[in-house]
C-alpha cells in the first residue's frame, strides 16, 4: 500500500503474459483519461524492471485527485515489486520512487482567512 496527500492505493500483482494495469476495475488509460503525464508517472516503474516475467496489476485507489492517486499507485507498485524482487530496491531508491511525499494541506487557523493569509492590517 502507498499514499500521497489523501489518496491511498493497494495493489495485487499476478504473473501474466501481458503487462496490464487495472485501476478500480478499469484499464489505466481509461481511468486516467489518457493523461500522458500521469500514465508516464506510473509506467516509469515498469521501465526500470527488466524481468522475463510480466505482471498484471490490480489496483484499488481512493481519495485525493488524479495526480495524487497516480503518485500513490507508483509508490504502491514499487513496494510490491520489491517484495517479489528485492534487488530492485537500489534502483528504485536511486530514482526516489520509495519516498512518500509527506506534503499535505495545511490547516486553516482561526483569525486568518486561509492557512497563512491574514486579513488586511490597518494601522489606524
């Protein structure tokens, strides 16, 4: 499992003749509306893996926006592949794929308009 902001993802890998990604029961291209940047973000994991065995990934993801979900999926896939092939850890770590991005929305404070935006100051 992996997460980013409020998005969390879980993955199940199964050996297959093809490499298909199913996200919440839909193919990845359909789920991410053919957004090249988001799909590239996820498929970077497959580019680093040079194994004879191919895997189908069945992913369930919820929360957050599409971008956060894509990053959560990438982290989850990396963790899953490391469980299967421990030697991949070094290459994933070098690419920064194993680091969970801890930045989340800052809470709004009372007396302020937003998290840090203060109302206009009047001297007199």
